């Protein structure tokens, strides 16, 4: 997820590598520095999940409703898309699902393997760039769990098309989405200082080179891209909700900065 991370990462600029390669390197460093979204769940949390005591988030604070999951998850094929880090996939494993996770961060993938080995379950951990065609056959999964991560890619429509392709009919896509509001305010979240869209590939001054280790290369996206884009890919939106940052002035004022959607691939 965006904005909340450790303070240091390797200095680099967008012209030394593709922006997704650069973001993967930066996130690796955030994980090493103790990033909240790169800290695996503990053994006790896994045991609790095995006993049915669990919750998951797609956005910073609000729990995903259990009605968004299938009534019986055991045996379902689940893809954690850009969901490495050992936080959600262990909970899915505790439900008895067939787990696959795809992430471009080596550190996030390594965490998945460490937790799987620690808890004794099998996971297919794939390091790949989600901006490219997903390395899975059509209809490979029953559910895709996709926490906030589209803020690190420029074009989200190909992701929705690929999600639709790799889901089986009747499959569900659960997605956490940044609504862009974080990008218009100053660091204290008190003044509007930028317009939208926020795209540092088009305007490098938005994230100066010295700030790349703190931010990575991030992008704002519209409701058209994030929600209508899923509909255009063929999905039916089943449910949605909003969430805040979890801290800071926007949170204190109750201003939503995230959406979460539950979408379904039609049977016919």
C-alpha cells in the first residue's frame, strides 16, 4: 500500500531501470526496514486462523466482509495478486485453499516461502511483473485477492483483463484501490497542493530523484480506471466500500482515500 513505509531505500532514478523494476527494488528495502505491509503474520496468528479466527484487509483498516469469500473455501484455488509478504496467503492456507501468490518484490516472495515452510503448507510463489501477461492458464483460479498495489503501476486496464482471463466462471476478484486523494495534499494533509492525475513518468518533478526511496514511483487512478475498468473487462461488481488511511489528518476528518471492490466473473 502507498505512503506508509520505512524511510530509506536504494537511491535510483527512473532512467536506470523500468519503473516496475525500480519499485520492486525500493519495496525490497522497505521490507528490510520493517514496512508494515511486508511483515509476515506470527505463528500464533496462523494457528488462530486454522481455528477460524481470522480477518483480512484489502485497504489500510477496514476488514473484508466474510460474505465476499465463498461459503466453503476449502479446495478453492486462490491467487494473491501483488499480495506477497506472508500476511493474507497464510490465512488462505489455513482455510485449506490451493495457494498461489504473485509479486515482483523478491523480499515479499521470500517472506511467503518462509511462512509456508514454518507452518508446513504448500504455496506456489511466483516472482513476476503484474503489468505483463500473467503466467497462468485461462480459468486457473476461483478467487483473486488483490490488496492496494495499483498505485505502483501506470495502466490498470490490462491487469483487469488478465484477472478476468485467469479466473474461472463464477470466480471472484477482491481488490483494494487507491482513489487518488492522497496525491493532491501536502505532507501534513492540510492543503491541496497538486492536481490530478499524478503521474511522475509524465511529470518527473512530482517525485524528485532524492524522494524516490521514500515514495517509489506511484500513480493516481480514477474511478473510471479502477471500478469501471473492471466492468469493461467483463466483471460484475457485487459489492464495494470505502476506507481511510488509518492515521493522519485525512483519516481524522473521515475522508476516504481507498475503495475496495468485490467483482464476479459471470458464469455464462
